[in-house]
C-alpha cells in the first residue's frame, strides 16, 4: 500500500469534536503527502500511545521519518482556530511525559494552507530555552504560559507561532487552503 487513506484517532480524554479535528488534520496530512508521491504508513497503536507517533513517511530521498500531527488549535474553547497559537504538551492528561518528549522526528503543526514541519528535538530545545520565561496560568491560549486543565495532570506550554519559526531544519509542507 503506497498511502494510508483512512485515519482514525482519539483517546480516552478526547471529546468527539477534538477527535474529529485531529482525525481531519491527520487525513489532510496524509492526502498532502500522497499527493506529493510520498509513502505514508500509519503508526501502530502502541507507537501512537507510547512513542507519540502518527505516521512513518518515506521521503523522496529514500529516508524514513516519523511524524506526530497536531491539528490547528484555537486560543480558547469555542473560538475559531488560530494558526498563530502553538500548544506544546509537556505532560499528558495522565501525568506521563508529553509528546514533546516522544520519538517523532517531526511535529507537523496544521496551518490554513498546509503543515509547518518542525524537528521535534529542536522544538524540545527551544521549549527548554523558553521554559524559564513562562508563567503558570489557569487560562488557555495565553502565550508564554504553562497551564493545566482541572482534574487532569497535563501541562501545556502555549507559544505564538513566531516562537518556533526559524528553528533549524523546519520546512513548510504546502497544501490546499482550508476554511473554518
């Protein structure tokens, strides 16, 4: 099989809406890759849950890379998606290490017209550089803060897109524009 054509996602803590957004972003990523002639293989359930991987992608240069896809987010629940906000999971909802400490080669941040591909290790380094400047918050969507949700053990760092632009090795995977 050259391309994955059906993607399903979500987990114990995902709502129907967040699962749908994540699944649509993953499918969009697959469609863009396949449209470029790249081979895409869905990660196993174990890889997804433990290693924070969504896909293995065979690049045109013959190299395989692993990718964790992140759907475009809004600053606050109920607001429209905002491509300028980036959420970095430091700790997951059950308290385990967040996806920033996973095994993906790249994090694919969904944007209106494609995906911003950032090397996870370099994103981790940038996150650690910015961490001392972040304040704790009980409100989501405020840049340069870390917040956690009630009755969950997660810690999310909120950044603006410009905080991660310019990370070495990043590139943009363009695709058709989406409307919200």
